[in-house]
C-alpha cells in the first residue's frame, strides 16, 4: 500500500486541478519512497526540488482560475498556498543546512496538509468553477 493513497473523494471535477493533485500525491509518495529506501542525499534533494517546483506550478494554476473568474475566496485561498510554500521552503532549507534526514513527521505533515486542502479549500473553489461551467 502506498503512503498516500489516492481516493475518489479527492476528485473535484475540474480536470486540470484533479490531474495536478494526482501528480502531487505521486511526488509525495516518491519522496516517501526515497527516504524509506535510504536513497542518497542527491536523489532525495532532487525529488524534493521536483515537488517544490510542481507545487508552485499547481498553485499558480489555481490562483489564475481565481483571478480570471473573480473568486471571492481568492485572498484566503492564496494565503493558504503562501503559508504552505513557506513551510516547504523552510523544510528544504533545513535539509540543505543539516543534512537530508527528513523525519517521518514532515511526510505526514505534507500528506495531511494536501488532503485537508483538497477536501476543504480546493473543493470550494472547484464547486465555484463548476458553477462557471468550467470542467
Ligand atoms: Fe489550493
Ligand atoms: Fe490544489
């Protein structure tokens, strides 16, 4: 069983958003595997960089949707993204400084944050987008 299992519940009905969420789940699983399989620092660093990059891309996509369709929850949703980006930034900074010993708690945090964000914050956005006849 994978560390972060994809569930039907996570599907929000906006194709691009769903695909990107699946990709994020995949990248978190990849990071978990790299850590549990004791891959080299270089490998772990690479996976983490990939995850960071993809998070940025994905958040930008959602923020673009919010801007274009004048979504009322834009400010708080974007703030949630910013908070998470800061957290990821500090995680990778710590790793650069103190070696790449990522504790399990960090992985659990990433998974929990994404689950909750999809099910609450992104769900609201996607309901709104569906009302705008986007799919
Ligand atoms: Fe989001
Ligand atoms: Fe999202």
